[in-house]
C-alpha cells in the first residue's frame, strides 16, 4: 500500500513540478523580452541625443555587438547601417517602425523569422533633421534561452527530484502509519482519519457479525465433534474430491490413524478395492453402497452414501458398524440349531430303533430289559439336554433375577453331596477346601457353575484321580474378591481346543464325550452364568496332567467365618 501511495505522490509531484517549471520559463521569457525592449528604448534615446548633437560623426565611434544601428532618410533610403552595406538594403519606408516614427516621432515593432528561429525588436525615432534613427536587437528563441540557463535548470531539476522522492517517501509512511495502527478487532476505537469513520463503523459491525458467526460455527463444530467422537460407529466425511473433512475416534481406531489425515485424500486411510469402488460410486452420483469387511479379526459393516445439494454431489459419508457380535451370534445360532438337531436326533433315532424292535417282537425275551434300559438312558439324555438348552436360553435372555446373599461354600458342599455317587463309580475323590464366602448372586446359577465344573472334572478324570474345589478370599487394592477353583488330575485339554472349550456343543474329544454322556453345553452354561454375575473365568490345562478352572466373583457380603470340620486334616473328602 505504501508503495502505491509513494508512486502516486511522486507522480503528482513531478506533474506539478513540470507544470510550474514550464510556467516559470514562460514568465522568465516574457520578463527578459520586456527587459530587452526597455534597454532598447533607453539605448535609442541616448544614441538619438548623441546623433542630434554630433551628426553622422557619432557613427564613427559607435561600436556594439549587441545593438544594430540604422539611419534612414525621410524618403526611406538607408543612409547608414552598423552591420550591413546600406546600398544593398532596400527602401525602408514600408517598415512599420519607420513609418510610425515619421508620422508620430517614435515607432516600434518586432518580427520573427522561422528560418533563423530568431526574433528581432525594432525601435525608431525621428531626428531633428527629419531623418529616422532605428536601433534593433535580436532576441534569442525559447530554446536558446533554455540552453543558456541549462546548468541552473539541471541543478533545479535534480534537487527537485531528490526532494520529491524524500518527501513522497515520508508522506507515504505518514499516511499509511495510522492505517497500519488501526485495531481491526475494535475499529471504532481508532483515532485516525475522520474520513475513515463511516468505513470503520461498517467494519466494526461486520467484525461483530463475523465474530458471532465464528463462535456459533465453533460451538456447532464442537458439538458435532463431541457427538461423533462419542459414537461407537465409525464416521468419515469426504468432500466432492475425496478429501477427508472429518473422522471420529471410532474410525481413527478402526483404521489406525489420527487427525493428520484431515485435508488429505481418503486413499491414505483405506486402499481396499471394495472401499474405493464404493467411494468412487458415491462421488459419481451412484448413491448407496453397502458391504462387509474383516479388519483386525473383527467383522464390520460399511455404508457409503453420497451427499447432494441442489442435485449435485458435494461429498460422501462413510459409516462403519462393528457387527462382530452379530455375525458371531448368527454363526452361533446356526451352529446351535444344527447341533441341537443333531443332538436330539441321535437319541431319538436310538429310541425309535429300540421301540420298533420291541414293537415287532424282534427282541429275545431275555434282551427286552436291555432295550428298555437303552430307551430310558436315551430319554434321560434327552431330558438333560433339553434342561441345559432351557437353562442357556434363560441365561441368553439376561433377564433380571432377584439376587440374594449366596454362600459359595454351602453350594459347593451341596454339589459334592450330589456328585458323590458318580465320583465313587469313577473312583474319583472329591475334595472341598476353603472358607465360607458370601456374594450377592442367584443361587441356582451359582449351583450350575459349580455343578458343571465338578461334573466335567469327574467325567473326564482318570481312574483313581481326584477333583479339588477351593474357595477363598482374594484381597487386592481394588477390593475383596471370592475365588472358586476346580482342579482335576484328568486327561486334560489339548492346547488347540482350549480357546473354544466354552462354546456350545463343542467337545475336545467327541468320542469320549459320547461315552461319558455329556451334552456339550455344561461349560457354555458356566460361561454365561459367570458373566451374569460380572465375574471372570480362567482355564489352565495340560494334556495328560489335568485341568484347573478358576472363577473370580466380586464379594458383596461379609463372609461367614466359622470353623470347618474337614476330613483328613482339614479337608472334606468323598
């Protein structure tokens, strides 16, 4: 801005200087002309007086390089000329200054020669004897005058330009300085040029409007960010060029990125073919796209939609849903349905087969009892399976059941009594250790947890093995917990099966499971029942050496401390 002002001031200064210079030269020229004419008249008066007194003798001593002296007779003939031959000169009676002097005693004129670029001034006076004495002088042209004055003119021009530059620079700074010092945050509070008051007033109003709009946009932006960042679903917004405008925390975590991708192409976030095709389709006005994609072991549902304004695509919105649990649940339902069908079909086929043989009298009289026993065993298995399915269904519903203080040791003691007969048949010792610990829970579910853990430990044990149940407190900085552990000396679980042992109908050793009569739902019931009580479960197993399953509950009630009479040095053994 200061440069523009400087150039403007400089231009105006130079224009004014040139105009003043030309005007001054004109005035000087006129002044010099008047001065020269005045000198010419004075010189004529002196010379005329001398000629009247001395006559033509005066011409002998007249010597001047400036003035030209001419004597003309009353009939116009040149009698004397100081710079030319009189005989070569024509009659001067028609000369303006001569005719005027003859008529009035005094005459003057000036004539300009374009060829010589000179102007000549003439003054004539009538002498006492009737003759006319004329004096003349050549006036130099304007160009000649300027040439004569050139040193002074050049000096003036140089000084003027230097002064113009200095003054223009200073003036431009002085003009701009108040403008630079204007406080744009508070325009009306500036002490500056009065002419700027209306503009500053408008700036103040616009500044307030813009500030309010910025605050409102920031507030809405913060609200939008808070909302999107609190979403469990991933959200990415792109502009019409595929550039990332916004990405929430869920999407950042999903694609392992951060805010640095904002303002950059979406390709740096995800280069997969499915995503790029969906985004390209949306940018080209193709509308909605939907697909599933696995990332980091989880399953995600992606929905890609274009956003439009006045019929024109202005961006793309990408939504990411974690459907891992849904997919897992769908798969589990499918597997559960298939497994239930299989598990129900097998005993039913056995029952139907035995019944048909009995119905058609194809069974020997001595084998009838055996077939009836098979039917009873398979029916019992069906009832157990159905009961387990019903129990799992109740746990899946996660319906709120009234909780009460439950003594885990008492429940374990009851389970030991129930399983004592089956343990004796397997030649397995049941050992209960620990203390009475009370938690806030559902007694029936706690019973299912301990029963299924102990039942599995007995079923998959070795002849002469043992099952040990430990119930103790675990005090940590986060509070007091109750720890239930069931350990056996059985066959153990192979490593490759340990991650799936709590799945429904999953059996590490299917042939052995059939022999033991298990339904494949016991550990799944345990898992759900523990989760219902917000507990944790841990599995440790070594093939051929045994298995330990540890369940940890948060303690809600004070334990009932009492002395426990145990068999064999503080142990209850069956």
